[in-house]
C-alpha cells in the first residue's frame, strides 16, 4: 500500500508540475513555496496568504498550508477560463511577495458540486451542468490504508458500473476508532491531539483517494463532518479554527467534496456532542473559511432539522422519516427541507439497517419514488445491522444485495430520462399521490396505488402518458388532456407525465 501511495504521489506531483501554467477549469492549481525560516510551530507562527485575480478582474483570497519542513503550498480550484494572476506572502513580517500567473483552459470536469443553478431544489454544478445524485453510503474502511488497494479499485469499478456518482463515507475527515464503527481501520487521522496540530502526512494519504474519486467523477459526503462523535478532533475554539482553516486550505480545491459541520447527529439526546449554538458557531467558522464556495450542512437527528434556516447552511441533510407510510415519508421530507436548497436524504432508505423497517422489493421501489418526488437526493445503504455493517461496511462485493441496488437504480434511471432539474416538488398540485412540476410546462405525478387523479395544471393542452412504476418501459398513451379525472391503468404504482402542447 505504501509503495503504491508513494508512486501515486510522484506521478501526481509530476502531473501538477507539468500542468502548472495551464490547469483545467475546476481542476487544481498548486504552487509550492520553499522557506528556510525555522518555526517551532509552523501552523500558528505564520500564515501563507494568497490573493488571486480572475480573468474578469474579480478577486479571490485563500490561505496556503504548511506541508512539511521548509515547504508551504497553496491550492485553488480555478472557476473561470482565461489568465489568472496571484500574489502570495507570509504574514509574520516583511518579506518578498511571490507573484505569478497561469492560463486556465477547458476541461471535462462538470464543475464544483453545488445547488443547481437553474433550480436550487436539486444538486448540480457551478457552471450550469445538472446532476442527479446517486449516492451510496460506505462504512469506515473506505479510506483505510490497511484495506488493499486491489479491493478498493474493485469496489470503485463496481460503483461506477452501477452508475453511483456520490459516496457518503463514515470515516472521512475523522477516524472513528470505536467498536462497530472504525475500530481496526487505519483511516487518515488528521488531527494530532498530543501536539495540538494537523497531521499533514495523513491529509496526503486521504488526498490520494480523493484524487482517484475525482478522476472517476465521484462526489464525497463526509458522514461525520469536521467534528464527529467518537473521533479525534479538537475541542477548544482556537484549535478548532486552526483545524478548519488547515483542512479547507487543502480540500477547498476539490470540486467533488461536500462539507458537513458535524455528525452523526451532533445534538442527539443521548450524546449531546454539541449544543445548537455550538454547531452554529462551528458552521459560521467553516463558512468564513469557505472562500471557494463549497456546500455546507450538518447531519441532523432523525425527524429533526433545527438548522433549516441557518445562514451558514447551503444544503440540508436529513435522517428520516424511515417509514412504509409514503404520505408520512413525503410530508416529513417536505416539512423539514429548505425549499430553496438541495437536500440529501442521508438515512432515509437503508436496507438491512436495524433502525429501519424491513423493505420488500415493492416497498423499496415505492419509498425510492416518494423520496425523489420530494426533490431529495437519495443516499442508499446495504446493511446487515448498523451503518457500518453488511456490504456497506465490508465493501466486499460478494456480500452485496445486487437486486436491491438494481431496484433503486431503475428509479434513478427514470428520473434521469426526463428533465427532472426543471421540476419542483409542490404540495396540493394533485388530489392523489405526489407531484413535481414546472407549472404550465411539465407535471409528473406518482400514484403509489393507482386510482383516479386530478392534476391542477395551468390552462392549456397537455400530452399525457402513464408510466408503470415497476417497469418504466411500460407506457400507456392517453393523448391530449387537461389533467382532470384521469384513471391509472391498474392498482399498481404509476407515474403520470404531462407535457404542454402549447408553444
């Protein structure tokens, strides 16, 4: 493992040097600065400041980071094609400023994961591209260097083959060295509690895997956030700020990373890791350092979202409802989401989890449809107990329940076949089922048990089609309609898709 990591580091370094003057948009520009001054604590006695001038002459300021003895670096994710200029300096006294420039060119990177620029109910990318999140929760071994690279690659190949584009990782920014969690897995341990400072070499190990995920176009959600339960992270405000600043100075240049303040469930009644005001303070601290615009959330307790309107939050992370009652599921998601932000349904449909009910195949499909109709990004898990068990925990392909993954995949496949990003979940648009719409243009209604439905469309003529939930290739054309008093072909679950005929 260590040999492979070293070789990868060397190759990555050569790539960065070779492309230093022409980085691709949304990729990473990195500059190394040698400084021979000796510091007893280089993390606190000096700070590397950098100011960039974009091609449109707007400014962007970031902080560099100490990497190893005598070496500092700074990174940026260029978000605009054209010539960039930069000036860097250390703030501990007079010294030479370092200036330079580079030419940012086009790339196939979709952009920084963000709220959709045309309809922020959904996730998307800065730059305008749309993204249907297909997320899978993985346990504590994913970043571990005592998990063979060959097995990680095999799992990632399966992930891409099954069209997953996002993973929620239990031990990501934090090492959860606890029974039934991360105990035994050598995941990156970013904070040196004894020295009260970051561990740069541990960040480097994590970044190798983040680089591989970026190449595979996979987004990462840190399940435990910056500050997690049963993990090694600073507890005093001064070192919390140092940890946040250092982490963002290294990870801010990654287009495929989401931010989360704390988790799991930092306000959970039996743990009380933080108070609400403490989470808000940490959220504000992260937001203040977030100059490159990553989305920020917190992992909420089940059926609760006290941070729905938090000024630092830019997307929502919900745990629950977990129920077979689809009305309760839909309403629970709708009432706890911010209608102007994307939402990640993090622990809402985890098959085999002891804290959720058992789902048969029909219930699994119907729950997946109901979650999507609430405009939520579904994060799926394949457990056999807790959040770190089963295929989710071992990532051993022999333990997966492929049939369950196929059911959820078909739901995602359908939504990706339509302009889902134009549609907004709106209650009371129909008298049966759940409806998302672009009023006056497109309406999609899901009827879990068939029946009659009236969709309250804007005046006009619409072409209607029934689509069977269990097999979306089965379609029944109903011709021109105004959406009134329409009957599903059977008592199974059906989708009614209406599109305007009017110019």
